[in-house]
C-alpha cells in the first residue's frame, strides 16, 4: 500500500491586502481605459509569473520614466519616490493609477509630515528595498535616515538636549522584534521619540503560521518570486526550523526526490504569490 | 592601635538641580519681599529639617489654600495641580513664586499639550505622589491615565486601529528600567506612540553611584527625609546590595553599634537633603 502525502496549506499563504488591491486595479484597467496603452512602472509586485500574466493581457512593465508619455501608468504596490510621482502627475497625456499599498502610503505620509514638522526621521528598513527608496524621498534629506540595526543610530542622538525630536517608523514588512530592539536602544534619548508602528501584521502572521507548519511537517514548500524579499525571508525562517524547506516559484521547480520518505508537506507562499500558482503546485503534488 | 573608619561620600549625594533652585528662591524671598508674609504651599521639599529651618526664618508651611489670601506663596518643587495654580494666580493680594522644578514643569506642559491635541495620555508613576497629582491635572480627565506597571495598560489600547494616538511620559524620578518595560509592552499598538523621556537622570545617577558604594563598603548611610520617596528608594536599593544600610534623617539617628567591626562607610543622600545635614553626619562620624 502506498501511503498518501498529507498536505497542509497555511491560511496566510499568498496575496496580502496591498498586493490583492494592486492586482485588482491592474486587471480592471483595460476595461476602464479600453483605448489606452497601459504600463506598470517597474514590476507591479515582486512575482515574475504575475508580471508575465499581466504582460500577456497587454499590461507591460516599463523601467524608464522617459517611456511613460501617454496612456495609463500603474504605480507599483511598494510605491515610488515623491519626485517620480510628481513628474508622472505633471505629464498632460498620462493617466496615473496609484496601486501603492495603502499601508505604504500611510508610511510615506508620516515621513513627509514628521520631516515638515522638523523631526529627525528614522526609517527602519533595508536601504535598497524599493519601498524604503520611496519612503526616504518624502523627507528632507538632511534629517531623514535609514537604519537597519541599533548601531546605525548616530551617537549624537544620545547627547542632544531635551529639545531633540525623533520620529521612528518602519518598512511595512519589518519584524516586530527588530522594531522593538531599535526603540529600546532609543529610549535613553532626552526629548521626544515619536514611534509609528507601520509594520503590517500580514508579514508576521504569515511567518508565525509558516513556522508552526515547519515544526510539525516533514517538508516545507515556500512559493514565491525569487526577487520577493518577504518570500526569501519566509524560506530562511522555515529552513531554521525544518532543513527540508524549499523555495519554488512554480510547480515546475518541484523535485520528486524531495518527498521520498516524507509524510506531511507544509505549504506557505509570499505576499506576492497568486492563488493560481499555489493551486498549480497542489495539483502537481497530487499527481506525485 | 585603633583603626580609623574610612568614609566615602557619593558625589551625587544631596540636592538636585530642582531642589537647589527651590531653596534658593525661598531663601531670597525675604530680601525681595521684606514687608510681606511668606508661606510655602505644602512642604517646599520632602525634608523636615529644611522645612523647619525655613520656618525659623519666618517662611512657614500652609496646607490649606484658604489661608493663602495675601503676602507671598512659594509653590513647592514637585508642583501643584493646574486648578490650584490658577486659583492662587487669581488672588489679587497674593504674589506667587513658582518653585516647581523646571523638569516637572516641562512634564506638566507635555501633558497639557498632548491632551489638547487629542492624545490618550499615559503618565507612568506613583498615583499618590504630589508630582503625579499635579501632572494628571493638566490633562483631560477622560484621556489621562496614571499607570505604574504594564498590566495597568487598558486592553483596548491593543485592539484600536491605526488612528490611535498615545502619548507617554514619566514621573521625573522614575527608573529608566520601568520606563523601558512599559514602552516595550506598548510597541504592538497600531497607530502612534509618542514617548517623552521626562526622567531626570539625577535620580538614576544617584542610585547608580550609591549602589557602587554599597558594593565596596561595609556599611551604607542614606541621609534624607522619611517622607522623601527618592531617599526611601535609595535606601531600599542599597539594602539589597549591602544589608548593613541605614536610613537616617540627621546625625542624631546614628547608632555606634552599626559601626562595630566595620572599616569602610559609604554615604549618599536624597535629592532633598541639604549639605549641612550631610556635614553634620560626617562630623558625628569623625567623633566616633
């Protein structure tokens, strides 16, 4: 008798609120603007299969702003810089659909408001992540700083008098632990520390559930784009708990040898992984 | 040969900035208002000997606001409530000298400003301490709360949406550890957490130095009023490190038996303990 593989899919696997919204906006665009050329500025989300699927219905990716002169442009879920957004808004023959995640938009507004109010703004996140590139552009360059660890906090912050004012916020996908660590290390500053918890719990909820699965399954599959930071992080975390954890983009990446002697397979997927990619993996597993 | 006692006095023992300022203001008052009756509203600081010394030069303590109709009133270093301050200011024949510690005044202003701006104000401190009684009076009663431990934070704070806004400040003599603990437990709230570190480092500096002394001395003397919260806390902390720690108000409280077999005596004193009381203890010790 051949024992059947038990498969468990995380409830939090796949599209988060912001990605779902961005893809909906993109899918509706051809009906709303049937005569116009529609483009996304950069990849709309970090998933090559979704980007390809949109290209197949005519919504192609453009990386150079000079190519965006007329038609419709969709701004990606991670957001873009203030300067680029202003430039696009000023083009008379271009319609802009802003698919920036509302949580990212809120963080951009906090940077702008705090910087205008004279605060030293600290953005906790990855310097090169597109969301952070967008966030930092909303602050005065002289008083907006990206940090990723307590050591990045300038020493002078701790010697300033009562009048010092610091505003702290985070990349929406940051871990709560790192956020807590940074806040703790800022608590001895005199003056004011204004903390905006801009972390979206979708990421931490997805991570917690995947870790629980990784604990009780023989093997973990993490589905998502190789260029997706949150998918990579999900895979990394699961590997620590369950060495038999594999990062795949599609069902084609599956290898039969992974499942030899395994009984339970856990599945999770990044915030930019569509349901149809998860379903494709499930179908392939059933045929194994 | 009789071995002499080694005595070490903490550099941070005695008057803090705010107390020194309050006593200076009181001592100058008779010269400034030679013809007027001068009173303090409540004890000007928490030290009975200083209160008695001021009484001996005619500056007596009054506890009932109805007795303050004319002359000069000195507001104590811990501050009073907004309502009492307004009432005193409105009395036509009364001159008010505000000896509220500037650090406490700053904390009062933060409560008022944050409450006016619609924040939920959290004051971390002892509910019955006169400083806290003053602080809380500057906020709207519906949205100003005194807490002393993480469990005091209302559960609803953690379920409120992004729009929730909390401002946190502390009694100026609070420990940095407790402040950190409370901030940490508030970090998962969505929305905004505005932290004002209103802790005066004089208290923690005095505590750290006294603990160092308690570690290397055979016996510790803590000089200060029995009604002084910071002196009591100093004694408590030293006792944990050095069981032979004694809280005294004046040299008269010294007992010869405490020093039998001891070689090194450490001395510290609360923020409201004058130099002349410390000197009196030193003189008595030299005569032992």
